[in-house]
């Protein structure tokens, strides 16, 4: 049997730096064993034996045959792993016969001799030729076959007795390789197109083969053979079996090895993304069914949700900035939230506090931290000038994900799925993830207003998601331990020893949009709205800014609350608040979209509308929409159907079932509807029995009274 080892001594040949050298002397020194080499030109070289044996610059020249890494054959485990159980038993039995022929014992050792061994015909005193003849007669094969087995066993061991494996074919279907390569080319071209039929792919492949190689050069397979080939190629390039979106994702996989960002502490990476929710929502301003879009920010290390923003229809750049700002200054927790869902006021984990009860304030909905890097996709709102300028100012780097590669933001995508499966699908108005999963009329179910839906998502995230163990949150030292995002945040603080927190609360104003306007004697005008307040510069004072507007000053505007804007005094660098002239009539935050809708509504009803009249009319509608009782909600929907200017999906029912409480929506309390039903009686002023005719008359009265609002 050949050996893997080679003797190293005087006369051994090596290849060193591309030249053939020979060992002429070996010496043992205090620094270790050394050798003296001599090349073909007679030059001597002294090297350490360790350098000669383990350096990439040197390789030994074997003086005889033996196993090598570049052998054509496969290693023993690969060859034996391709055999079935019956073939393995046959090989082991054949090995025992070969050992008995050579040694007289099936185990190959006298110490492990079986009963009756050695037999007379295989005794060591018997000639080898007689043993060959006896074994061939015993097995019923020729003596030549037995000799071939012995030779293979001596050279390769048990592997030499395995049946020879032919060259692996690329395809089990007998088709010309040129036809196969052309078929793969056609299938790859359809990765971004609509799904074709197999017949179309076969016909295009045949036409392209004839145009490329000529008529009759490449044998054309039959129709059945071509179908079998496409079924085999489907495993390499999916085209017919999966959805087209899934096929595009598979085709877009990187050719090289997969890489991954590995966070080491909280706040190192912040994932941000937006998704369309699978629940119908109701806009209290326009009284329309709207698509709700959710934008979130997630700390990659702990999976904590640091910012949530629910917007109607679509997300704007200012909404993304608001989500990022919530990482700096989290929203306060709800008054009725459970204790385990509330973070301490300063965001430090409970295990670090000496006394949690001593922390003042209602607490926070998420931990405050300053992200070091944002991981976003290529959406307009995430690569906008507003967001990039804010990140540049805050020292936050932006890491864009690869195009159409959702796995780059895998944790936040998994949060959207968990939100849908853990919360949204048990809420009224759930419409499913796609059109094929939608019910008959989900909009006829109970509904949520946008602000109510956002409050439910925030509470579920804080009370359930942050406190439930996740399979992906593990410590490499304890792989069997599953931690929740809140626990992982504490683990990250204990591991890193610190978190990044905002240094100045006034940095919040830098997340808002900047508007350049001139200062007049009445104040500042933005979007036909006039603002005034203390701290404004005198009219006519030259602006120190090189603004796009002549003598313009910068003002920070929040599109979700246009009742006030903010201005920084150039002298004191203190922020001043300027109030809209019609803000007292609003008595609540008013968005720019709501004011635009109010102006359109007032222009269709009044001949000379103004902002005060428009806001008053809008607030009256808004109060109707935000009514918390069943009667007010039904009147709001009835009013919206009577107005032709507002398009709503028609329904055969007169009214839509009103919003139940959150507990009923989550299926935790079936008695809530029975407890809230008497509210209608109380509002109608009937303390005894409710007359159905009187109740119907009251409903008609309110409908007629609100017809001209």
C-alpha cells in the first residue's frame, strides 16, 4: 500500500521559489532544526526545517507514488457515501474475503480470529496461488477477478473495491449540451418578464439554436424530452412553478458569498422601512376609507422598535424624519399600559436602576438612543435631501440596502410579518396580505380611525413584541437561551457598557422642514397662513443668510401641526415659537393636508371662504368623526354617504358596525359590546325603555340636521 509520508534527509528534493533544491546537510541548533539546501547552480541556502515544511514557498518532490491532493479519484468518504446500504454490505463482505485470502483471517488479525479460522485452504502455509484458486472457486468468479480485488485493496483499501463511478452528467436527459445552454439562456431572459408557458420556451430555444448553429447541426429533442429537460432546469432557474415575484428574488441573488452586517451593541445600526398595512382604516378628516402605511425604526442589535409612524395613503420625508426623531426622544407611554411595557424615563434598563419606583414621570414607550448608521432602501423618502441633511448634521451615516434585496433588512421585514400575524389579523377590517386572501367585504366590518390604529400598534409593540422571546436573539455563549428585545437591550448595555443618547433636546427642531420666508410687519406668511410672535426680527432688517429668497429667514415647519412654526434667534441662538393667527379656533394640532381639504370643502360650499371658516367647518366634521360612541360614529358615516363630493365604497347595509373596544378587537372580552350598547340609550335621554320608533326618529332628525354642515 502506498504511503502519504516522504522521508526528509540528505538527498531529499524540494521546490523552493520555483527552483529545484536538494538537502545536503541537516543540523540541530538552539533555534531549532535547520537544513542546508543546494540549487542547480551550486549555491547554498540555509533554512529552518519548519520554514521548509510549512511555508507556501516550498513543496517536497516525492520519490515514489502515493496519495496526493490533486488525484483524479475522490476521497473515501465521498465514494462510500454514494453507495446504498446493500452495496456497502457487499463491499464489506468482499473485503473480508480478500483479508482471508491474504492473512487467513477475515478480520485480518490473528487476535480477532473467528471460530474455525484459519481454514486449511487459506492457511499461511498454503501457497498464494492455491489461495487465489480456492477463493475464486468459493465465490464462483474467475481467478483474474480475485487478483484484481487484491490489487485494488492493497492500493486503496476498501474504496478500491467499490464499483467505479462514471463521470457525473450535467443532465440526466440525453440532450445536446448546446441545446441545454440555449434553453437556460431563454429561461434567464424571462426572469423579469411575465411567466411564459413551457411550449413558448421550447419553440424559442429551437429557433435560436437553428439561427445560431444552423439547420440540422444540433439534434432537436422530442417534445416529451424537452418537457422533461425543462422540469430538470426548473431546479436551477425557477420559472414555471413559483410566483414571478419569488422567481425575480431568486434570480437577483448575489453570485458571490453572502455578507451580513453584525451589530455588536444597541444603536449601532437602525433599520428603517415602510409597509402598507393589511387593515382598512378610516380618516376622521375626510371620512374616507384609506390605506394606512406604517413606518418604523428598529434597533438591529436588540430588535427594539424605537419609532412608529402611521400615515394615510403614503409616507413623506418628514414622516421618516419623525420616526428617526422618536429614537432621540421617544413617545411617552400610555397611562394604562402594563408596568412591564414601560421603559424608565431616562431609558436605562430596570436591572441597572436601584429603585424603579423612584423614577418620576409616566415612562417611555421605547429606549432613547442615537443611531450610528441607518440601513434604508432606495425609496424616495429615505434618500431625500431632508433626511440626508439631518443625518449629516447629526453625524449619522446612511447604509443603503441592495436593490430588490429584502433580506438586507430582514429583521424589520420579520417585524411586519409578526405584526400582521400577531395583531392585524385579529382586528376588525383585516383584508389579508393580498387580493387572493381578502374576504368578501372587509370594509363592512368594524373600523378603526388612524390615530386609534396607531395607538393599538404602539401598545402591542411595547406590551407584547418587546417582552416576548425571539428565536433570533441569542447569545453565542448560550445558544439555547432565547431573549426578548427588552432583555437583549440590557444584554447589549452590559456587553458594550454604554449607549449613545441625545446631547441636546433642541436638536428636535432640526428634524423639521425648513421654509425660507421674509419678515413683514404682520409676521411671516407660509402657505397663505400668517404667523407672529416674540423674537421675530424687525421688518427690513437684513438677513445674514444667503437664502434662495431675497432677505429670507429660515423657519422650521411641522406639516402635522401647522398651528405653530419655530424660529431660531440669530443673536441668542434660542428657539422661538410663532403661532398661527387662527390657531385659537383650532384648539388642537392641524395638519397641512387637513387644511388643504378644509379649503376645498369650504370653497365648494361658501362663496367667500376664509381659513377661519374652513377650519371651523372642518373641526365640526372632525369632531363627528372622532366620536367615541356608537351613535356619533354611525351619524358620521351616514353623513359621509349623503355628500356626493366624498366617494365611499357603496354597501347594501345602511350603516357600518361601529368600533368596539380594543379588548373586543383582540378577542379578549366578548361582553364589551353588551356593556357599551346602553350608551345609545343614555345619549337619547331615555332612562326607561327605548322606543324603536322614537330612536329611528332621532336618527332621522340628526341626519337631516347635519345635511348642510
